């Protein structure tokens, strides 16, 4: 039985290694397309890598550059924004994003300031990990205190301090995650321009248009259209779902 188990584990390891090698090879081929000026082919290859392997910083960064060089400003901004979700505050990503926005004359909403701005610097993954770690620390610290409070005062004091620190970290991380819920409703216009209609139908009257790369707030979805709001509600209406994408894909938001 043990031999069978070891054989299965070996097969799984080999498959994982083969997939990793294949992923690296695809990434290198996509980079070769980019270097050769085949930007649309490179973008398609990077998209395939993301579909198969999930969000990865290097792939998203190169994808944004490929879309920008191919003239697709909306999807370039989307890729760089998604990369920043993985590594908030990265100076190279921010510089690339600013370059694309300046080129397209598309400007983002003003960033949060003060305490809220500080909480938005780390990624959601960081705050989620901190919340989980803090939650696991609390029962361990409580058990240590109960077991040692009558024997070693120093150890008991350490466990009390760990409990207080764990509670503080848990509260801060939950507060930060609560404030990041709005990210699920952020969208980027990828149509150029995207038509804004008064109802979710192709023949509905147009209310205006949005340039590719504009950030919008997404509402309900109906008939293949999203209800969008821009500039705090100054512009609202329905935009075809194919012309706008969620900053955080629905599958990732569900995770």
C-alpha cells in the first residue's frame, strides 16, 4: 500500500513539474512574440497563461505592455490595475499605469488619504493572511496562558501579550478587508468608446459614451449589460458586458 502511495505521489510530482516547465516555455514564447513586435499574439499568449495558471504578477505586467503597444488602452490599464492588486504600491507598475493613462487622457478617481489610504497599501491577500494567522494565534495563546499562569509568570505574561496583539491584528485586518469590499464592484471600460444606454437593450437610447480605460462602478447585470456609475453618479446607465470588465474577475471574487 505504501509503495502504491509513493508511486502516486511521484506521478503527481512529475505532472506538476511538467506543467510548470510547459508554463515557463509558453511564457518565454510570449516574450519572444513581444520582442519581435507581435504584440497581439503576445497578449493572446499571456491571456492563455492567466486562464490556465491564475493571476501572476510578471504575466499581468507583460500583458499590460503588450496591450499598450498594440493600441488597446483599456485592456492595458485593466492588466496593470490587476497587477497592482497583487503588489500594491509597486513603483514600476504605477509608472506604467500612469504612462498609459496619460497617453489616453484617462484619469482615475482620487486615491484614499490618511488612515484609509495606509490600509489600502497592502494587498487583500496580505490582510486575509493576517486575519487567519491572528485567529489561529488566539486559542493557542489562551491555552498557553491557562496552562502556565500558575507556574511561570513570564510565560503567562507573554501569552497575555500575544492574545492582546492577536486581537488587535485581527480587528485591524477585518476592518481593512471590510473597506476593500468595494474593489469587487470596480470595473474598467475595455470598449473604445463604450456606449452608455438608458436601458439594457441594444436599441435603447444612448446617454453618452465612455473612453477605454475609464474606471466605473458596476451594479446589477441584465440582458448582457452592466449598470455602471462614473464620477460618483454624475454619469449612470447601461453598458454592454463585452465592453467592460471587472477589475477582480467573478471567479476570483468568489474565492
